C-alpha cells in the first residue's frame, strides 16, 4: 500500500478509505478501551489522530513501544472523527514501530519550550509545532521565489561561493584556506600570509552573488540567484547570521524605478503564495507568535508600499520627536532603530528609501546627477528594518573606475567587471533580499536563528 501524507488525508481523506501513514508520535493517551495516538509526519501543523483498539493483536506490547517521539507506520481505515476540530481519524489495524524513543530522555514534551532551549536541540526542533510551521513556510517561499522569476522569464544562475572579490567592501569576508596547518605561509613580518591561501591566491566565501549576476545579466538580460552567502559578522543581533540565503535578481535595461516595482511585486507575490498554501501555519503564528502576522500579510498584499528619498527620510526622523540611540544626520547610514521607526511607526507598512549619500554605499551603485547621492534603494519592513538592498548599477566606465579608486580598491582586480562596461554596456539594476529576514518578517519570529534549520552565528555552531 502507498504511504499517504497526513496533510492530504486531513484535507481530502474519506471515511472508510483504507490508508497507510508513517510519522512520529506526538502524544499518546491511554484509555480503558483504546489508546489515542497523535501522529505527525511534517506535512501539516495538525496531527492525525490514530485510534488503537484494545482488540488489536499484541495491543499491550505495541502501546508500550509507541511513546512520544517514536516512529511508526500505521495501516487502517479512515473514519469521520467525533472529536471537535478534526474531520477525520484513522482506526489502526496494524502498527509497526520503527524506532522507540526513551521517554526519560526525549527532550520534547507536550508543553511550550522556549526558543532558546529548542536551539540547544536544533536536531530535534523541527518536530515542534512552531519550528515545523516555520520550515514549511520557508519551503513555500523558496518555491514561490523560483515560480515568480521563472514565470517572468528570469534565468536562475548559479554564482560562485568561493570568490576573490569583496563585493560590498565591508570587510566582512571569511577567508578560505588550503594551508597545510603544519606549513602555514608567513610574511616577512612573521604573520600568516593570507594572499597565498587559495592555491596561491587570496579567496573568500561570497558575501553576495551580485557582481557575478551582473555578468550573467549582460548575456541573458534577466537573471536571479538564490543561494547561501556568508558574512563574518561578529555581532549578536536577532537579524544577522554568518551564513544566510540571498535572493538577487539582476535586470539589464532596467532603472531604479523598475527595480523598485519588481521588489514590491515580488514581496506581494511571495506573501500571497505562502498565505494561500500555508494557511494553518499562518493562523498558528498569529495566535502563538505575533498577533499581527495575518494583518501584516494582508497589508503587504493589498497596499502600495511607501517610497521616500533618504533626504526626506532624514527630515522625517529629525521631526519625529523620538530619542534615538544613534544620531540622525544627513550623510550617516540609517540604523535599525531608524528603519523600524519609519516602517513600523510612521508609515505602518514597508517603505522604500532611495538615493542614499554616495559615501555610505558600495562602489557599484549609480551616481546621481547631483554627484552626492546614488541610485540606491533599501526596503524597510516593520519590526525588521532592512530586508532588501538594491540599486541601479553604474554602467559608465569612467565613473565606475573613479568610484573604485575613490573607495581605495584596486581597479585591476575588477578588470572583468569593467569589461562589461567596455563592451555593450546597458543601464541595469537589481536587488538583494535576505531570505531569512523575509521569513522572519512573515512569521513574526523574533530571532533570525529560528527561521533557518542550521543557524550559523557566533556561539551557535554545534553541528
Ligand atoms: P544590515 O544593514 O542589516 O547589516 P546590509 O546593508 O549589510 O544589512 P546588504 O549588503 O544590503 O546588507 O545585503 C542585502 C540583504 O541581505 C539585506 O537587506 C538583508 O536583508 C540581508 N542581510 C545582510 N546581512 C545579513 C546577515 N548577516 N544575516 C541575514 N541577512 C542579512
Ligand atoms: Mg550589514
Ligand atoms: Mg544596511
Ligand atoms: Mg544594505
């Protein structure tokens, strides 16, 4: 018999149908004439209730072996459930226990565990309602991302993880090394010679696939990346990871306005898709994690985002009457508290801030005619702050060369990037969305470590 997924049975299973399921026992309740087992296979938030009658062969022995946490296969017949809140249940005719779980040591009990505690048992936390719901939504968003771009004719391109360029110029790169630890190359000053680390050349883990995505856009017009990126952020915020996933579309023949339009359409699409396919998970977040989750989703889907320039944003922050920890002054970057004030308190929806001062943005952003600002855009979300950073890219060879030099970078390192401006340059634009920040925003989860299966951050790398 084919094993069926519990999500499908809960939705469409018919009374009297024979079926077989496999999963893990969430709870066991022994009564006089039968035992109730709640089984979960990860496909849905809800469990399937299995009714085990005392007349089942080897009843006592089987029931002894199916504690919370054990893995089972159940064959039986579906029946309309008399219990409140569930349509269908499964009357067991045969139970096979795959692996028992020791109740004394199994760390998950039928109670709410703190997220801090669950992080300590990261290998088991997918079996809880909250992390189960998060990872299902994460999966739905991943699928929606590909669907969104593929429907619009974008090509998915695979940019390298090992690179030689620091795209953001923020010095947050992880060195990778092929050193033999017994024979580490040293400089004349007796320091480790990192310029030798990748078979004789310096190399790093990528902080962004953007520059390489630009390469591909200059041949395929519209492309996107969706993959892991790495930043050596030695900070312990609830929004930064050392390893996170980025979505980076790059469009040839596109300006900043087109870039913003795409970013807004994209966010609306992903929210809509996730809300439709993971309705029960959203209800759960709204009830148990953050009671504004459903309203936020509706707000995103139905309302136009706010758009302001950086200069206007600075004025609005100065007029706000709020006391911020960090100074608000033209020329300084917005901090998370400023970003959150704008999106959360002032506009009460996502806000796209454009035209940042040239000094605080990366070299590749297009210089505006004023010579002081660049065609950048950051999308700010309530409760999170920045979730997207994007820009129109500098397509003029001479301006780009000057920008690279002014930032103290070596023009010769970017020969291939500059070639794109030498041969058939076009206006182009793109953005980078932090995938975990999106999932955080969507689910209301407070800490970014709880929206990725295996968080990599200072002090959180157990396995
Ligand atoms: P922040 O100001 O929050 O540190 P950033 O400006 O350094 O972000 P960008 O270089 O613009 O980040 O990267 C694009 C997007 O990637 C950001 O808008 C954010 O959503 C996400 N992002 C950046 N750094 C991290 C990180 N350490 N962990 C998770 N997501 C990140
Ligand atoms: Mg940063
Ligand atoms: Mg930023
Ligand atoms: Mg940014």
